[in-house]
């Protein structure tokens, strides 16, 4: 494809993303579903070239920043608290699902070697971080369930990739050693964590020395790719390395970044991640044509592969439910024996956790990386694609309904010790003390009476409001609605002054930024 044609195709895809995302909002669908379906239709438009994805390039471009973003914002304290459950899902569930899928596949296609069946199991077993984010950000979940799903999506790709590599090696060489596999996984995970920790520490130490907001934001963009590529070049886990870097950078960014850098950086990352997630689903859908053409057309897929593929999709879905409910039953049994350290999530939460198993770009990229002469490659590709479409379209569109049906409730033990209003009251007291300490001169003269009065009133109001959100909700909404009206009036006047030539662009942008901050503050307080 000519470079100019490639650029035009990217622009067309960007337009498709905007239109499909807007359509999804209007129809109440998850954007991932609309993008996936739109990409599939996009692939069959006459005159467009077949989109062939380079699996290694796709993983390198998309996976590091998306993993970094997920790790950056995850609640590290809750991640540590629920690490046993996360490891159970990220490693145990992946291995269990791989075995179940391998057994079912071999039963359906006895001529397919066990190594090929295991490779397929490893490809489709780990739920995808991108798909999970795309769906979970539209629903509200209790803290523990949210952490389990987010943590699983960050770490499970590593275990799935290791299983896949050993299955491919076994298919090529005909030999497999469980001891070697475990040793290799330990080396990959520990080595990747070390690399990620070094990159994260380097960023924490060096980023503040840049003394420029754009350079600091650029360094945060460099960190995930540096961590991933360094680890992969040393034959270690780039996934674990990137997640480790993200956890460290996310924990220390509150110290490293100033307010201005954080606001600009957050806006930059939000738009970039939005576009990358959208491009991922659009590319997945667009690659359908190449997969169908390779296996001989829709007729071959429908008449020869549809039955086994649907059976495998049902098997991996059932395997996840078996693991989740089985793990919960084990925890209940342990508690019955007197060990109270671990708490079961319950049948309602287990149902949601079992249903939230969307697959995505990693599944497709790994499937595309299967060697050309590997047994059953065409069947593996079709199954991987069907699993992505099936889980995103079915589970992605119904997850919200499942959550509403089971009526999840957040346990008191998972709630933070302080509510947001109580934290605001504590902050207001700390700010008041700082102002009181500097409001008076050396001779006791009050130097800042208005400032002191403002912070005293704010501290008093915060203490009164703390824990009484429902009681003051109507008053506060009316209060901030009036602030938003005042901000809107200020904008009209500011633009009038600029359009009349009374102020220049510099003054316009400075005052507009003040209004933007005031509006954002009011909107956040209303939420």
C-alpha cells in the first residue's frame, strides 16, 4: 500500500471511530461493540485493501501504554489486599481454562495434535485488558470486584503468553517439560518485575529534573515502551515489566507532577488511550476479511467450523464460571475450618465475575503469530476471532444487565474508612491551619483577614457537610448550578471583549483557563 493511501486509511478510520462511538452512545451500546461491528463492515467495503496485522507490532504499539494506563490508576492498596484472588484468576483460571479448552478441542477434532489444542487454549484463555477496560468503565461495581477484574486483566496476559510459547514449542519439537515451564514462568515474571521496577524508579528520580511540563508528560509516555522493550529484549515478560512500571509511576506521580503537569498529562493520556482502545477494536473488526479469505470463505466457516467453534466458546465460558465458583467454595470451606483471613465474594459477585471474560487484541495478535505450518492454524485463527466477537458482543452488551439483575451490594469491609466529604473536611482543616500559621505578622497584626475568613468558613462548612451528603444534596446542587451559570455569563462577556478587540489572545486564554478550572471544580462537586 502506498504511504499516502495508508495515511488516508488512518484518517478514514479516525472518522469511523468518531461516528461509531457517537452512534454507540445514542443506542446505549458499549462503544467496543459498535467499533468491532463497524470494523467488520469496514473490512468488506469494496475497493478497500485487506488489512493484515503484524501481531508483534500490534502488541508493541498498543499493549504497553494500555497496560501502563490501567496500572497507573489502579488502587495499589486494594490490589495488594486482593492479590491472592487476582493471582488465582490471572494464573489459575488461565491454566484451568487452557486445559478445558484443549480437552474439548481434542475431543471435537481428534486429528488435531495436543500441542495445537493447548496452543488454542492458551490463546483464548486470558481475558483482555483493553476489552475489560472498555466495558467496565461503563458499569459500577463494588470495589473488590472491580479490583479483581482490573488486576486480572493486567497480569493474565503474561501467563497466557508463557503457556502459548510452550505449546508452540511442544508442537514444533514434540517435547514438553512441566518443570521447565514453571521455571521459565518464574524467570519471566521475576525478571520482568525487576526491569519494570528499575524503569519506574528511573522515571521517579529523573522526571522531576526535566523541569518542563511537556518533557515530563513525554517521559511518562516513554516509560511503558521502554519497560516493555527492555524486558522483551532480555527474553523476560514485557507485560509484567510494564505493569510494574505503571504501578510505581502511578504511586509516585502525586509527588513527581505539579498541578499543571498533572492536568495536562491526564488530558493527554485520556485522549490517547481513548483513540488507542478505539483503534484496537476497529482493527480487530477490520481483520475479519483476511481471516475469512484465508480459510476459504464464509461457507467453509459456517459448514465446517461453526459447530466446534461454538462448543469451544461455551467451554471456555463454562470453565471460567467453574473456576470462579469453585474458588469461592474453597474459601467458604476454609472459613468453615476456622481460617477467617479470606472472605468469599458470594454467588452474586461470582456470577458477574464469571460473565466478565471479554477477549480482545492480545487473543487476536497471539493467534496471528502462530507459525504458518503449525497444525490447525486456520481453525485456531477462526476460533480466536469468534471468541473475541462472541465475548465482546454477548458479554459486553449484557454485563450491565447481569449486574442489575444480581443486585450487587458493596460489603462494608470494602468501603474506605472515610467518605469523600469526610476527606474534604480533613483537608479543609489542614489548609486552615496553614493559613492561620501565616495570616499574622510578627507583631500579631492580622495581614490576611479576608483569606483567613474564607478558609474558616470553608472548614466550618466542610465539617457540617461531612457524612450528611444526602441531607444537603439539593442545596449543593443549586449552589453549584448557580456557579455554572455565573461561569457561563463570564464566558459570554469574555468572548464579547475579545471579539470587539478590547483584549488580546493572551488575556483571552488566561482568563478562559480560570473559567475552565472554576467550571471543572463545580462540575466535579456536583457529581
